[in-house]
C-alpha cells in the first residue's frame, strides 16, 4: 500500500461527527486501510467502549473512502453510497474498548457499474489477528439519482 494523499474528511461525503474513521493509512489499486482509535468522544460511545456491531459502519465508511479517493484522483468528488448488505459478519468480542487502535482494511472483490463487493476486516494495532470480518455489498448511485432521498 502507498500513502493516501487525501485526509479522511475529504474522501467521504459525510459531515463531522459522523465521519467515524480517523485517518486513511494506505491505498492500493484494490484496497484501502484506515484507522480508528476508540475514545469517549466517538459517536456510539457507551460506558467504556463502542459496541462491536459498529464495526459494520467502520467497514462501510472505509469502502466509501476507497471510492472517494478514486473519485478525487480523477478530479471528481466523493458521492453518497449505500450499504446494501452484510454477509458473514463475525467478531471475537462484544465491545471495542477505550484506547483500542483499530485497523480497518477493505479489499474490492467485485465491482461492476455502481455495485461493489468488499471483503472487510478489522484488526488491532498489535498483530494481524482479525477482530471483526464481513463481506459488504455497496451501491453508489449516479449523480442526481435519488437526490430527494439524500437531501439534495
């Protein structure tokens, strides 16, 4: 992976505080790695941590950042996308705890038109053992498509 030339806030069409990832660590032709550090200032924080099911949104945002970086590289801008489905979500814990530094990696396994399928995994900062994994199916409408549903 090579360094990403864009900050996470530029690669996603989200507004703070709903950008849940802290940074893009690296980018490749078919993959992206981002990082999130769990702390009390994060959305979804509850009594000492973040529920592990929020990992699905971390993964979805990493997929969005991947296509956002592609768009920026072509001189475009990031666009809204939709999570259509999650398959085979698995996690080895119920909570991410304060201070956890998570590496979120997404790899494109299928892309055609506006659809994409990504293998996703979250690992801790030490070692490469997955904490959570899933396969996400995502959709990115063309500009102007469904504008009413996204507030445009």
